[in-house]
C-alpha cells in the first residue's frame, strides 16, 4: 500500500505493536499499510458512512487482510468497546470534531494508551482540550503535502505540562520532528496576519483601532514563535554537525 506523504507520517506516529482503531477510516489505507508492514497486529477501521466503509472493506479484502482488520459502521467511537484498542487514530477532520468524538465516552478514552491526531483546523483549541482532559502531547510533526501544511501529534495520558501561548498555537519545539517545515508554516501565518493588519489600518474607522491592536498582538506571538523555532532549528543543525 502506497500512502501519501501526509498519511505515511500519520501512520508513523502509531506505536509499533499497538492494536489500532482508525476513526473515520474512509478507505482504510492506514490500517492496511500498517498491517502490511507488520507494525501492528490488528486494526478496527470505523466510519460513519456506509459508502466509505464499503470501499474500505473492498480494499481490505483485496489486500488479503480481512482476518486482521475489522470494519465497523460507527458514529465516532460508538461501536468501540473499552480495552479493544491501544491507539485511537483520528485524521482528516477538524479539531473541534475530534474533541466532540473523543469527549463522548470517557470510558473508551481512558482505556487507550495513545491518541494520534491530524487535525485540519482548530489546532490550538485541540491542544488546550487535550491538556484539560489530562493528555500530554509527546510528539509533534508537520508535513507539506499537495500544497497544504498538515500538523499532527501523538498524546498519552500524563501529568500536565505548562504551555505558552505560542506553544498552544504551534506546539512544543523540543518534540517537533520537522522544524524546517514548521518554520515555513509559521512564516505563512505571519504573512497572513501582516496582510490583515495592512487592511485594517487602511479602513480609517474607530473600530479598526481595536482590531489593529488585536492583530498586532497576534503578530507578536507569531514572531516570538518564529524566533524560537529558528533558534531551535539552528541548535539542532549544530548538534547534528557535531
């Protein structure tokens, strides 16, 4: 099974030997890939749509993995039982939807060993939600694939670690696997905020002053994150060079 760069990096975050539950599996590409590579013993591939699930079933059967990958029609983790899986994987959906799915059943959530998440939006909010629920993010990654940036993370149950505003937005740098890509991602955000500020200042209305101050604060946080990222990247490169 050949995966896209994004999906391959998400799959790489799943701990070897773990039983996987892929929520919103769509075509079941990641469970198939991980089983073919013999990195996981089994998987439960779940989707809310009967059409995607049927395509997933066809792909699993074609790969000869029906004995290792079980297909379930399920709204989130609805058809999952506590203790059936070690890793919950959610990718290709918004962060708020992930919060909604993960927050429906505390018994399921407390029974798994790790979460592997690739949110398409609301990433800052998702990091804050994980901390509030007692999950510690232990690995971050980001990939540029088909013209888009895809941040992703792995979380385990653990003690609370204090985060700065910048870390909630862009993750902790000491656990980031792809600092050069993150640097470009932050640069993109900085350019976007600077363009917003230019437009706001051009309005010339009283209301724009408040919006300008808000945007300036955002720019300050992004500049701090970019400065920290570049410093960490230089230190990492220096270490690798010996």
